């Protein structure tokens, strides 16, 4: 019997499979398709202080081996998440959930993180300082070690639960930023968010997305994500949640060998809503095939 359990800062998950924020909503649409309690956890939709409609349409575009999105953090706001979404979540998900928090100022991050920290079903807070699709916020907080460390310190001062900083790949040295977050008190690192990209409508001779640029996700970015997880694993001693183009069981194991303690799956949920369930079911068989008895033993195993 193989052991699929993993641990994130004291939080034990039955398996490392976590649907990524922005691709799983607050879980109820997927709960209509299958019992989502089979998952290790899931990261709910990025939440801000005020409700956000998001960016104007069109804000989704297909690309080879992936997609561009410029949704722009559409969400109902922290008050409704706490008063409506989390009570409904308890009806169909019995495990601790990951709260993804975004903001447009240090004060907003602090406010939202302090509020969500008090919610009993939240096991871990994922602080998004990496969204490329909003102006005057999001990614701007994660592009320098100083700004990333500042948000980390502020959030840690108002929370009691583990805080994982979600980093952008659109930087010169992601390992340096991860180290700054660790030095500022982060309990873990999540990476990567989407890569900045764009497409042009040939007939209209204009950018296809109303926002001009968007975040590239999907299997096209997996090698980049894997490389960055590898680099950050060598730079820090705190746990890593790896993500970026993960779309099959083999990708999960490969990401863990690069250094991830758990793995988030994003765009693949939009292609196949059952993909996380399938990976959870396939994982023990694939582990046995590869001679892996305990997933914890392979974390960072490719570095040896």
C-alpha cells in the first residue's frame, strides 16, 4: 500500500492534488459532478476586499497548448465570501480549504487576510502577489524582493495560520523573491502564476483581449514552472506548492521531484472538469509503477 499523504506547514493532506485558484470557483460547480472530498484541498477564487466584476470582455483567448486569460480577479468580495460562500462550502467539502487573497494595497491584503484567518474551515492562506491581469495591484507587489517581503511581513503580523506567498514568473530572479518572502516570515511559497502574453486578431488588427495582454496558462508553461520550482527549492527551506501547466499524474510526480510538496492544477480543470479526480485515482497506481512507496520521499528527489 502506497502513501499519498503530504504535509504543508502542519496541515496534512490525503494527497497532493489541489485545484488552483481561479479555475475551481468556490467548489460548488464541481461538487455537482463528483465528490470533491477526494481532493487534498482546493484553493478558492482569488478574493479582494470589495466585489470585482473583473476586466471587460473579451478576456479569454485560446493559444497552442494553452490559453490566455485576463479575467481580472472577478469575485464577490471578502464579506460575501465569509457570509455566503464559506457556509455553502461546508455543505459539500469537509476538509480545510486554501484561501486565495489578492489586493491593491498593503492595507487591503492585511484586512482580507485578518478576516479570513478567523474562519475555521480555512487551513492555509495563499497570498497572491502575482496576478498579471489587474492594474495598480496584483503582480506589482511580487516583482521585487522588497515589495514581496513587505506584503509578507504585513500579512504575517495579522494572521495565525500558515501563509504561502504566490509568486509571479514575470521577474528576473524568482529565487531571490522567494528568499525575501522566507526571510520576512512566509510559511511557504506557491508558484508559478501565469506568464504574460498576448494575441492579435488578424482581421481587426487589434489585440484579441480587451486588456491587450493576459496570463498564459496550460501545458505550454509546464517546463518553465518546473524550472522555477527547481530554483526556488534550492533557494529556500520552506514548503513549495508547485503549479503551472500541470495536466496529468506524471506532471504531479515530476513537479514533486523538482521540489513541490503539493501541486495545484489550473487550466486543465477548464478542459476536463474531472481531471483532478482522475489524477487522484491514478496516483497510487503510477506510484507503484515507479517504485514510490511514500510521496514525501520524492519531494526534491531529482536534486540528489
